[in-house]
């Protein structure tokens, strides 16, 4: 049971190279260093807004031979996106930004688009859900050739997004699909799961048939004074973090049990971890890939009954 037989492995480029991606030049230069990495079949990425970098990056990734999963979201120095806003101007701004980003996704040959639900709304969540369903119907119709994915995030601890439970994301998916838009899915993100007060097994099983992608990572939850507390996408096995090798092995085990990872339609999962403090991104990528291999090997031994995985409870 080799990893490649069951898993399409990817990398979230802009988080591993977060410091370099602060400039368009750095973003482009580091993209060039990972497009030829043979260990990766998928790149989670976004495309720079300004020229000439926008055109250069599109040309680079459109011809790299990897699956592209385009990440939409808030950008530094620009207003936050609010897909479920009741304010017509904020909502239209969000729709316009998303459509511009999706055009870039189309231009670089992306097959999946990663989105989030925007800020939580404690006063009228039901109404916000209605607005969000309408938003996702618009996005699905704008890009029918791509899978539009919702990334659930915490609702009360760090990012405080509208969709903070796996079951809520599935509810949105079902409602969007019922309106004739079948290219909708949800995600499981290891960084977010503890902050959402869920377990890995619960999140995967609750997402069920709508699981379109997984992010592999970690978070700091218990120490609220830690400078990396919350939704910071720290490295697996980091001191004070929620997850280690055994937890990633458990994710693989549940993924196999539910059929998400299988030999006929290999499930996708991307490494989404920032560099260790003071370390270098490429060395960290080697380290993180090693974690994935170790976890897969543990999972296989567990499946074959050779060893029990010890999973910490969230």
C-alpha cells in the first residue's frame, strides 16, 4: 500500500513561503522552485494581482503538469471579503473580487477553488446562510468546470468565520446542490479541526460525500498566550501543538475507512504548514514530506493489524 497509490499529495505554496510571498517577485520566484518537485502532484496557490507577475505566474503554473487548486481569500492591504454580507456594497465587492480571482484560476487551469464563508454573524445566522447559499450558487455557475470548495474554519476562537462546523458546510453544500449546482464541496483542514471543537474522525465522517480536499497541518490551541496561537498553520509535531505523526496516521486511516483515499480515485491532500521559526522553507518541506511518509507507514501497519495508532483527544 504505497502512499502514491492512494493519495494525491500537494503543497500550499503561499503558506510555506509566507515571507517570500509578501512581494510578487518573491511569490513568483518561489513558485518556480516547487513546480518541478516530483513528490507533489498538486499545488494549492493564488496568482498575483499585478503585472507582469500575474501573466508570468499563470504561464508558469498552466504548463507545470500539476493539478492546481486555486485559493481565494483576503489579501494584504485590501478590504476583507464578506460573501454572506447584507450590505449590498460589501457583497458586490466580494463577488467582484471572487470572480476576478476565479478568472485567474481558469487561466492557469485550476480544477478546484478553495473559498471561505466570511465573518460570523451572531445576530442573523439563518439569513447569512441564505446569502451564502446564493453566493455559492453564483460562483458555481460562474465556474461550472471547477469544483468550488468551502473551507470550514472556527466560529469562536481565532478567525471566527460563519461556517464553523463540518455539518454546517455540508448543509450549505446540500442546499447549493439542490438548486442545480453540483460542483460544490467542502474540506477538512487539520489546522482548523481542534479550533472547531471537532475530532479528525468526526470531521471526515461528517463531511462525507462532500469531502473535496484535505489540508494537512497543525495548530496551537491550549496556550492562548502563544504567539502562534490559533489559525496559524504551524508545523506538525511542533511543541505545544495539537497534532503529531500518530494524528496524521489516524487521518489517513479514517480516510481509507471512509473510501476517500482509494486506489481508483485517489483522494487529494496538501501539506499546509508554515516554516519552523528560523528555518528554511525547502528544508522544512523535506521534513514535512517525511512526516507524511512516516504517518502513512504507521497507518498501513494499523490497517494490517501490526500496530495500534495512539491518537490524542482534542
